[in-house]
C-alpha cells in the first residue's frame, strides 16, 4: 500500500513538473514588456486626468481589442469603469484605483480590513457578477491549512527534487506549484475543503450586496489532476474578488472574517456597523505565513508592487476557459490605516499575476503620494455620496 501510494505521488510529481516545464510557476515574472505596456497605459490615463477637481474621468481612447498568444476571447483592454455607481465610495481611494488600473480589463477592490467596509470597487460588474479560477492565490488558504494541521512548519524544507526544495516562505514568494500540490496530497481533499470553506470559499463574502456571486468550491477532487491541481492552480474553484478581499482582511487584522459591507446611501453610511462573520483560529499562524507574502513582494512574483512601506501579497496566474487571469491579493503591513487591495485582470497574455501586483502597487503609491496613509481622515456621510461625476471614464 505504501509503495503504491509513493508510486502515485511520484507519478503526480512528474506530471506537475511536466506542466511547469511549459511555464514554470504561473506567477513568475514574465517578459519586461508587460511593465512597459502598463506604464504606457498609465501615461495615457494621466495625460487626460483633471487633477484639481472632483472630475476624474480617464478620457483616453481605449486601445483596440488585444487578444493574442492563445485562444483568448476576452479583451486585454477595456473601459473597466463603465456602468459603475460610485455613491458611497471613498473618492480618494477610487481615484487612486482608477488611475492604477488604467486601460486594463479588470477590477480593483479596496477594503478596510478592520471593519469589512468596501471603500471602492472599480468594475462592479466583474467583481460582483461571477467568480473566476483563483489560480495561485488559493495557496494562501492551503498554507494556512497545512500550518494548522502541522503538515509543515515555517522552517521545514520540503524536498521537491533530488538536490533540494523550498521552505514555506520561499514557496510562497516564488509561487511554487509542486510545493503546494504536495501539501494538498498530504492534507487530503476533505481537510483542504474544510479549511477553504471556513475561510469563505463557496459563500458570499458580502452582506446584502446586490448581484454578488457566492463563487463555488467543488464537492470532490477535480478530475484534472486531483487535489494537487486544486491546491496549486485552484482547479474547479470559482473565487470572487470579494472573497479574496475578505480573506486578506482576516490576515491583516489578525483573524477576524468580517462580512464585507458596501454602504451606498447617506443612511447606510451613518448607520454603518462592522459585522463579524466568524473568528478564525489563525492568529498564531499568521506570523508563519506573512513572511512568504512579504517575500513575494520583496523578491518574488509580486515584485512589481514593491515600495518603501511593506506590502504583503500573493499573485495568481492561469487560464480560465477563454480568458487569461491575473490575480493579486494584498494588504499594507505598517501604520494605522491599513487597506486591502485586490486586483483581478482578465484578457489575453498580458493579464498575469505580476502585472496585477503592479496595478495594486500603484494604488498604494497613488494614495501615499496624496498623503492618504499619513492623515487621520474624518469621513462624513455627505462626503461619500457622489453626484456621479467622480472617478469614472
């Protein structure tokens, strides 16, 4: 029995190595041209932004449909603010997010991790209307499960090949698929599912947010690759940006999973009260997990988010049907004004996790440039109810 199990594990490991040979860790740095494309799109936005008024419309011409490098049906560039209703949003945060996303087809969700309040959603249709494969962002949930079950400790070096392996920090930083596939096999599907559901997968993250999708978590291991593919690529999971924002908030605040709330009227804002969904027993695990998320930004797959203040995050890159996906879930790790920033990009080949990390990094940078983190901001209800002239395209 043991020999047979080892044989299966070796066979799976060889299969994963074969997959990675075609694109070693779907979250690793790609060609530098993506950074250049992002900066070019930003320059186009900035050239048409009226900085000294509440009118923040990116009145540029969106580049033509870009679908290349694969059977992508989704455009890489689009007007991601089309149809958004910004009533109730923090307009400073929204300006920063709109400018950072630029011409990309995607969504940005920014939340206060200490209350569960959503401060802004760019592209509400995409963020609320359905879920997407989480790609490597599922590794955060898997790491917490493995730590909780004592499958691994932070200093354990998991032997992945003949001459070496990774510890947890290195595996998170470089988004190593074989490492997390191995953890998934050791945990087994039932435990992986138990923790994922506890962390909010398969249920709505928000409280009474119209149009929000609950996503989906499978009831059995995926046919394609089993639990190892689920824990390395998020196979057969449907994750929403709000679900990732809720989990990142719990990591940022020490373990409280809040219902995300999105107040839209003056009455909603004046009566806002944080609502706890459940308290997660992860307070003692976060110090073991966080170094890997910080390392991802410092020298790993999320390096494009790097700045003076520390950012903790996890990238994800994969293909979901006819679209290439780039994820980044993050939170700033210093100061009294913590934020969670989640970015989802969808489209062709440029839509990758490292690029999503660059977008999130620009959200933080834009806010820092406007002294958002240095001030104690008093927000009144009237200031948050927009007249629909701010922060759209």
